[in-house]
């Protein structure tokens, strides 16, 4: 009987390894796509990876978010470095904004993993719908084509953006980049590419802290997350380079379309 059990165990291991090897190329390709888009839009790319993981692999919302973080964390580090080469950020500001986001992201991540999965998903969809509406209004109603955004707040209020970015990074794992960029453009008068770089400064530390919280809660699939991360790291620099060449209005328009597609993917089917 022990010999039979051993044989069945080995057979299951071989089947599991074969399935994993079949999934690996697809996850690398998916990581490459979302990494490029993440670099282009100044986000970690997880906003696309999360609905794909939920739809293709049947993951609940928390596990999809935790697994996407395996890709998001290294992607945002590399993207921030690339953006800082074009739009340098003072070390003191980097440390201050990063520290603020850390203080907020951990309790937000703990809250996320404690919520009911359906509740968390609908909160995420609601956040995306609000963001689509805000960006659409900002893009088409508030300013003429090509006009720079007016500055409403002075830069001493930047830590408030970091608070919001840290909260959304912890709660949704992807909200920091999507919310900080429009806030920096609409309230502080930043150009889109520069806003994306500064937004990444806020979400790099909060993403790392959130990944620790999701890992501790046991809602991370590392076998899928690692190839996602490798694929993303291979293309994110190209996305950043393209972002520097695109006009602000076109970049914001791409961001808006990207969010609409994500909302459609996240809506329950049937």
C-alpha cells in the first residue's frame, strides 16, 4: 500500500509539473504585455493582470491581487528608476512620500485580505468606474486640447497624494498608480509623464509592504506570479520610453481606454 501511495504521489507530481510547464510560456507572454502597458501608463500593470487571473484561473479577488503583486512590486521599482532618469526626483522627497505611503498601505492591505471576496471585487469595480468618470471629465471637459493643467494646490500637499496612493495600493494592490497620476495632473499641474514618475515614487514602497501582507495571509500564487514578473521586467522599459514620446492628451486617452477595458473584464458574467 505504501508503494502504491508513493507511485500515485510521484504521478501527481509529474502531472503538476507538466501543467505548470504548459502554463509558464503563457504567463511570460501575459507578463510582457502588462509590463509594457504598466511602463507606458506609470502603473504596475496589475490592473490588467488581476481580471485576467480571476477569469482564466478562477482566482478569488484577494488571491488575484496578491498574485499580481509578485509582478507589480519589481515592475514598479524598475519603472520608477526609468522614469526618474527622465524626470529626476529629489531624494528627500522620495523618502518622505515613500514613508507616508508605507504607513497607510499595510493596514489597508490587512483590511483587504479580511474582506469578503465579492465585496472586495465590487469595491474595486466601483473605484474603477469613479476613476473612468473623473478622467473622462478631466480629459474632455476641463481644458482645451494641448493646454497644461492649472496648479490648484502647492507641492507641500503632495504627502496627501501619497496617503491616497498608499491606501489604494494596500486595498487593491493597483490603485496607487491609477489614482496618484490624475491627482498630480489635475491638482498640481504636472505633465502626464512626470506625474506617472512621481506616482511610482509613492507606490514602490507601498507595493512591497502590501506584498508582505498578502503573502502573510496566504493569498499569493507564486508559481503564476514569478513568470508574470519575469515577463513584465523584460518589456517595462520599452513602455516607459514610449511614454516619454507621446503627447500628454494621447497618453491620458490611452489610460482612459485601458481603464474602461478593465472594468468590462471585471464585471460579473451572467
